[in-house]
């Protein structure tokens, strides 16, 4: 199981995902460009001392991510998802992909993925924070594949 963030805008979300990556022992892939510099103090503060423990890879763009990513399915979490997370069956080699905070994932990303999954919310709610969504999705994927109790 891996996490991937498509062109994230908010350093605190990347920092939180670095912590997720470190705490659960999964790779984190960042598809650039990002909306901040990686030496941004806010991202460092958000990641605290977990940065060195995570397995983070940066990709210059979508094409390099697609070329270099490990084998397995690419699962996009999106409010335009076709399958509810409660009905989705995860595989241990899945990469869980999350779109840009401000605009989600563009159509070419939607077209390239193996599945589009939505976390069901109350009808009046718009969306969850990126790092919250990543945490929920990663936990469920790891639970289903027997990686956590």
C-alpha cells in the first residue's frame, strides 16, 4: 500500500501525510509541482521529526510519476468517485492517490486510474481535508489487507 499526492497546495497536509507514511510504514509519492517550497517552515513544522522516517519520493510531474511508480493499481480518492469506499476491495500493492486540495484531480488523471473511490459523507458536507481523507483511506486499505489489526 502506498500514498500519492497530486500537486498538493498546502504544506501542512504534506507534513501530515509524511507522518502517516512514517507511522504506518508506507511509501509517500509527491507529484509536483506543489503550491509551496519543500523547505517551507510550515511543512517542516507539520512533519515534526517524522520526515527522516518516511519513505517519500518526489516526482517532477505526472508523466514521471506514471513512469516510475511501483506496479499495482492506482486508486483515486475523489468526490467524483464511482465506488463507495465501503464497497471497495483494496489490494496490498495499491497506490492511493489524492488530488490537489483546491481543484482535485484533472480529467487526464481520472482517465489514468484503475478505480475512483469516494468516502461517503453526509449530503450537506462538501469534502474532508486531504490528510484526513488519506488517513481514513490508508487505514481501511491496511485493515482490509491485514497490515493492521
